[in-house]
């Protein structure tokens, strides 16, 4: 599994229920559990790996997905062949107060 995850060794990154946090990259939201989590290194009982069908459906419904490995959007299912073994996500988890917690320059 390390090869398919690249630098993201946690299995949550390839789970359909997981949305990475848009500010804090060591956190994410588990849609199945309904809570903010630290990604797991081993699959939990709710784990379901993302497959090409899931990705294609999301692209068709939403118009794009994001390749976390390449840091690029994917707009068409045909582009998936260029991202084999990458980590994708459909929606980031956006925390409305994270920007207020982040340090800023005055």
C-alpha cells in the first residue's frame, strides 16, 4: 500500500469517506463517522477504498477532483490514466475558523 499512497502513508487518504483538511494537512473529516480525525495508518471498519468508478462519477457530477499527489485538478476521467497511484480527493474539509487560528503577519 505504501507505493499507491506515495508520501501519504495513512489509509484514510484513499478512503471514499475522507476529506483532507484544507489548512491542517495532518487532519481530515471522516464523512462516515461524522468527525474530524487524524488519518489512520491501518484501515478502520468503515474503510472503503476509492475506485476509478467513484472518481469518474465525481468528475461527471462535480466537474473535477483534486490530485493531492500532483497538486493539480483533474477535469476529465481520461486524465486519470496520468495519475495512477496518486492520492485524490473530491472535496476538502473547510473549517470556517481555521483562518482565524492561523498565524498572520501584521
